[in-house]
C-alpha cells in the first residue's frame, strides 16, 4: 500500500502541552487527583454580558455567513481598540477576523513565507511559530531568551542571525512560556533593526491585558515606521476567557490583509457570525471583569512565586505578564540526573502535579518547568505544597 501521509507532516509533532494534559486526564479517569498547571486556559467563565450578546444574536437569526474579512462592526471595533488603546494607526481595512488566533497566525505565515525563507523565532516560545514555518518549507531560526537578561531579546544576536533569506521576526509579549514582557527600549531597538534590514515583524499580543505591577505594554506597530511592516495578532481567548469561542484577528497593512484573506476564504470562509457579534460587545461594553480577573491572577502569582522560591533547588523570577511562571529547576535536575521532561513526568506521577517541561517550548527551555497559575488559589496552595514535598523526597538533605 502506498504511503499517503505527506512528508511535510514528519517535520512536526503533537503538542507537548496536550500530551501532558492527556496523561493527566487519563490519571483522573483512573481515580487519581491531579492539579492542572499545564494548560494556558483562563479558569474564569466568559462574562455574562458577552454570552448574552451571543444569545441575542442567535435569537435575531444572525446565523449566516459574514464577510470573509469579518463583520464590519467587529472590524471597526477592533480598529478603534487598536487606535485608542495600542496607539496603532488602524482602520477596518487593516483587520481580518479569524477563527481563533491560531488560524490568523497560520494564514499570515503562509502568506509571507516561501520554501527556504527564514524567520527569526524566540526560544523558548509557543511551538506553533516553529511548526508552521517547517510545514511550509521555511526555516525557523531561533534567537535565545535568557533568564539572566530578564528574558529580553539580545539585539546583537538578532543582527547576527539576519541573512538575505530572513523575511520576518516573531515576538511574543507578554511571553508564553516565561511570563516576561519586552521593554520599550528593547522594542525600539528591534524596530530600528527591522527598518534597516527590511524585515517584517509578527507581534503576538494575546496576553497584553494580563500585566501586573504597573508594567507597560508597548505594541511595536505603534512605534514610528513600524505600522507598515508589522502584523499584530490578538484575540479574545485570554482577556475575556473565551478560549472555546475561537475568535481572533490580525491587523496589518491593507495589501497584506487582502492576500491573507485569499487563504482565509478557502480555509474557513469566516468566523461564526454570532460569535463575532459577541466580540463587538466584549470590546465596546467591557465592564470590570478583566480588571478583577487580573487582580486575582496577581494574588495567585504572588503566592506561587514566594512558595516556589522557598523550595530548595527551585527558583523563579516574578512574571510581569500572562499567567505563567517559568520555574528554574536546573539544580534539581543536576542533583537527580533528570532532564526537565523526566522531572515533569516524575512530579505528575508521584505528586499529581501537571507541569510542562521547558523543552516543549524549545531547546533553551531545558532546566525549566512551566506552571500556569490559571487555576484556583486553593489549588495553587495545595499544588505548591505537593511540589515542595515531592522535591524534598527526592533528596531529604534539601529540606530547609
């Protein structure tokens, strides 16, 4: 029998995050308790006023196709949001509404990248930015984010990795998995490089509303000369706890949006009409739910960071954004001769704590574990206690 699977599928694997989740769910089905720190999903319900808008849209019979580009009211609301909140020059013609952020990213990458093209991608990073270019026959070139540098990109390293084949660079701020935010100074330096080297920037800002301690979110497209070479990606999943609604968008120069729409038309036609109506309400009628959610995330973050830093062999910086803590477990790994993947598996099996090995996000993630604090405060307290007990059992001499 012929081999019917395309060769390009061998360039990618299944999500490492989902592998942990599937194992954790199997353990639960077997009667074991698991505390879930692996999934980047808000544990809050979608605000009632957003759900009400979707129900009212359905009741009005708005169940048909919208424009491929998206409902004009939503595109105008997104443009208004980007203009007023992100200071990005934007009109409806610069916006395409997608079925989740993932679709927008895939469509944009496919629009820009040809086989052999290079795209600079942070390491560690959410692996879609590596996997999609590989499927397209392009070359993802890693640049390293280091804890000792506050997870900021090294602009000298960036310059050294740009070649004649480089078309674009990916940045994610706030970052998944580190929880870091890129400073204005770093982004201004990157903007200068992008203009001098004539490359595009793919800016993932889906966690922009989840920032703490007065941190500033800067959209690189708002900097002088950058709107015309930046793709700004965002969505409704994280800020409004709408992961299952699958609503995202990309903002870019109109000539790029027209090209992206060719693929979008063929792939999905349009995002669900009544979900788009709910998106308009989320942007235009927002109350205090996002602020309250961020306050609760901060409470959880503060407890977890303090508890983890009190566990011998583990440490972590305070994340300035998103809902992730990137735990440095290098000392534990060295003493136990485990990889971070082996340590994550050990903690799941022996402590019922589902964490993700840093290597799921790239080679630079070795020696780290990602913890999502998008879980209840009570579960975070219990999970940190179990984490401490399990680490101490690995070597009783570590007890404080």
